[in-house]
C-alpha cells in the first residue's frame, strides 16, 4: 500500500510541473513593430521589457502512509509582460540656418604695363666687293600690341561652398625677338688654272753587260748519300681484354687531343682479333702523321690576320668564329669567312688573304677572296 501512494504522489507532482511549464511555454511574445525613423531626427528606442517572473515551483511533501494527499491547487498563470507605450510622432527638424552673406570680392590687381625693350642694333655688315651691294638693314621692331581689355565684372557670389583658390593673372607675353638680318651672299673665287703637265722622264740607260768570267765553271755538287728510312716501331702487344684495350686507346687519344680531334676509331671494339687491332693502330698512326704535316705549322700570308686569330681563338668555337670575323673585317676592311673545328676537316678555297692556326686543340682557318 505504501509504494502505491508514493508512486501516485510522484505522478501528481510531475503533472503539476508539466502543466505549469506548458502554460509558460504557450505564451508568445507579440512580434516587434517596425521602427519608423524620420530622415534626420531619430526617436528614442523603446525600453526593453523586464523579464517575466519565474513561476513558483510546487513542492509536495512526501505523503504519509495513512493520510491521503491534499487536493491539488490549480497552477497560477504567469503574468503578461507589460506592453510598450504608444510611440510619439517624430519631432520636426528645425529649419536650416540662413546662409551667411558672401564677403565682397577683393579688388582685382592692376595689370602691369607692357614694356617692349628696344631691338638690338643690327650687326655691321662686312665690306662687300664693289659689284655686290649690301642688303638693307633689318626691319624695326613692330609696334606694341593694343592694351588689354578691362577685367570683366566678378560673377555673383557662389553658394556657401568655400571659395576656390584664385591663381594670379598670367604675366604678359614678351615681345617677339627681332628677325636676324639676312646673311650676305658668299663671294665666289674662280678656280685656279691647272698646273702645267710634267715633262716625261728620259728613258733609262741600258745596263752594261758583265764581262765574261775567266774562271772555269764550278764542279757539280756531290750527290747526297742515300739513307734508308727508319723502320717503323713494332706494334704494341695486343691487350688481353676489351676493357684494357679501351683504356689504351683512351690514353693514345689523350696524348694527341680529344677523342674527336683526329677521327680516331672508337674505343668500344673487342681486341680479340689481333689483325683488326693492328690495322686500326696503323691507320690511326698514318692519320696523325698527315695531320701533323698539314697543320703542324701556322700557314698565313698576313701577319695582322695571324695576330687577330691568335688573340681571339679559344675553346668556344662559336665565340671564336664570331670574334675573328668581326675584328678581321674591321681592321683589314674586307669580308672574311672563318672555319673552326675541334675535329679534322678539309677545304679548298680561292683566297687572296688566308691564315690557319691551331691552338687549344682547335683549328681555325680564315680567308678572304676579295
């Protein structure tokens, strides 16, 4: 029986709280009315309504087992929030103050007098020859311009905006400079008579014949003794492997220049074939000997061209060709063609000026056909 009464008391207290909260939640505040703001005067805003008082919570004492619960009281409704007082009409704005009177304009400054300086006297004309008269003197300075028109009357006063900055009147234009006098015409001298022709030189006297020699003719020179050519050195022993042979070929190429200097055969062949290796070594040796004979000494017929090429030759082929051609054409006043290569090359040209030098393992040939 006791648990039944306690459960009933809990249910009743929960129902009272839910009805009180539902009554408070069902109340809706009226929507705010739009505030009409006048163009200039702003009305005072409405005071915020005070928060509604909180509803008192009903607390039921725990029921005693023998006595039943007292009758429940109806929930007290929450008081309505106070409404805003009616808005007063906006106060009319005061009329704008009358505009201030415009100050009188300052008197205009008097225009400065226009003064034209006297023209300088014309320079004296040199004494002309008797038949040619001297031109008339220069024209005098033109009369001064008429005085300027009087300043216009000032415009009526502008409205209240600030008065703009008035620029000072422009200075008067100076008088135009006098025209220079016309130059006197130049005198003309007749050309001198041509010199008389030079007399022809006398013909040269013939040289006398030398007397016949009384001495007998010298004996013919003795023939040089024959020396057989030196035998070629024996070829080096073949390499045992392809890697060692490639190193040998790279060392041989490094002794005479870069790999592409004399078009020596590639270093990637296999040296297992002794006949092929010996043939390649013999061919490379012949090529080196021919190149040393052809390009070993500088072949030039112009010392100026050789100096220009020695000063401008470098390992950069494009820059060397451009600089040699530029300085050679500027100094020798001719058109030049330039060939530069770090490899072997052949050429046939018809040239009047030419020069070929070898430097830094680079061979350059410059020639002019003009």
